């Protein structure tokens, strides 16, 4: 079978890489793909935009595509699944109505409150003056969120009132486009964040391995938020007992609430959780797609063929599937970013050392790269994800860092403390 993967990041490279491990997959086409997917065996890029629904549909029908897998949230929020399904194509990814769970934080918060899913207390504002008054009254720390999609950068965990007010002003001044029509101000929860990605066919929902990422640009979890600077799985803080509670109190309640709204949700439901020091949890947010960089550590540990799980979701027969099986051990990934990210950075830097990194045992997933002739160049803020696996976290992290140390491009930046929480957890 042929599979079309929509997107051009590390997540999409990891999806294509995993799909091609199956004997059932003849070819993967990535739209538009990146420098890594351009050079993988049995994989090719198609230079269409992710929101060119008509072009993607026409190509998929002409090429006999068996399954379309949508990576990013933006085309999902714009209705790519609805469009392609109307063209009689099988699509893994929720409808536009379902994607609201990520595209609108106010919509998601209302759904959580109605479903009695544990979540942080929040208030929604449509005017900056009222939002600022609320912050001055309640003080800091406090969380300020742009309502809509903001590429993972629309959330400010403000440690001072002045920082919160600056975040409110940035949102209402249009820094995040239409995501700034509303501001959500939320209580600041303390603890550790965990990403629980689950596959669902709208009736049954099954979690994947819990992962933990590092959102801040700086070591020690300091500095600005990013799309993610590294991750590892399975996150030990998400114990089997806690995951049972997440299944019952978050995942199943969410799918029931979506059905009650007559939304047929088939795809990934990704719950971002805060695990509090007392062992309880609250949902910070939901996402409607595979996480990035969490996917790059979950898929290397997956034993069940990925296409079997995705097709079971699309065909609404997930309940009949055997339990998902996993390789023992752990995986960790470190993100190599362009100098200046998440602010201003330059593209077009020559990348070297990837063959040497892969020879050391690491898996290199491309994110912001492009191939020009025989040269691989940087083409984004987050450039590469260097993933290691092993019998334990120490081995996985050592392999990832041994790999990334072999890679070079002008301005390369990566955090050298990925996994510091898991080390503290294991030692404490």
C-alpha cells in the first residue's frame, strides 16, 4: 500500500520512517517533506502546500493512495480531513470540528468542564483592559494563553504581573494572528508535565507510551517557550496506576464528550498533563495530532505495525485490535536548533556529520532541512532530532548525545541537559 504523510517536520519524518518498516508499505509520499524524507529509500517528496487540499486530493486519487496521515495541526484545523474524506480517501486525523480541541483553548476548556475532566481553573477575556485587571487582582505566577494555534509559542507562564501584562498586550496586538482574538488566563499549576498521546477511532481510545518533553530554550528549563527541545519515553513519573486514572478520567471522558457533540473523532488525542507533587493530575491542554518531538521517541519503541493501528482507527475497529506492543527500554531525542531560535535565525547553513551520527547508532530525524543538489541545508528553527535508544535512559541519552556531537552547522544550538528530570526521578 501507498501512504501519503502531510507535513515537513521531524514528526512527519518519524512517521514515514516507522511506516516504511512494514512489509505492507510499498511507498510513502511526504507533502511537502524535508531533506530527510527526500533521501529515504521508498520515500519521496511532493512539493505541495499542506493546505492545498485540492492538489493533495487529486494526487492521492491518481496515485492510488491507501491512507493519508496528517501531521500538523493547521491543516486539520482548516478541514483537510473533511475535504479528503469527501473525495473518498481514507484519512487519519480528526475533522475540523474535532480539531477545535486544539484550535480553540476556550472551546477545549468548556468541553473539559462539561465532561468533568480535571483541569486548571481558567477565565476567558476578549478585551485587554479586563484581562490586565484580572491579573493585577490575582497576582503571579499566572498563565496567559492565546486562544488559537500559535505553533507552541502562545503560552506564557508569567512569574510576575508585569510579565503577564506584557503577554496580554502581545496577544491582543496580534502577535499570534487570529489566535489573539481571545485570551485565556489560567491558574499556574506546579509539578511536571507529561504528554499522553492516544489513538482513537471515536469509540475506543488507547494510549501510547507517556513522554516528557522540554519546552524551554534554555538549560534548566529557562528562557522562552519553543516547539520542544528534546523528549524521552516512557516517562517514569506516569506510573501504570496513574495511566489507568488518565484513561478513565481524561481520555474516555473526552471521547464521550466529543461524541455527545456529534463529533466523530478519528486520529490522535494528545493530552498535556500536569502531574502535581501529590500524585494527582490536571489537563493543561489537548492537541489534535501527534506531538513533536514526542513522536520521535515513541515510534522507535513501537513494535505493533503503525499502519495497522492507523487503519484500525480510520475503519473504526480499534476495539478488535490486540494490545499495542512495545520494545523494552527507553528512547530520548535532542533537538539541534538554528542559532537565535525561537527568535530570529538564518536558513541555508550547510549541515555535515549526519552519516557519522547514524553510524554511532543514533536515529536522525530531519525537521527544518532541505536538499539542494547534494547539499543538505538548514531550513527552519528546529533543524534535526537526534534520537537514541537503549535498555535504560542512561544508554538512550548517551546515544543521542554521541550522535548530535558529530553533527555540525553554523550556529548549531542544543540543550545539554535533556533528561535531567528523569535522572532526578530515578535518583530520588
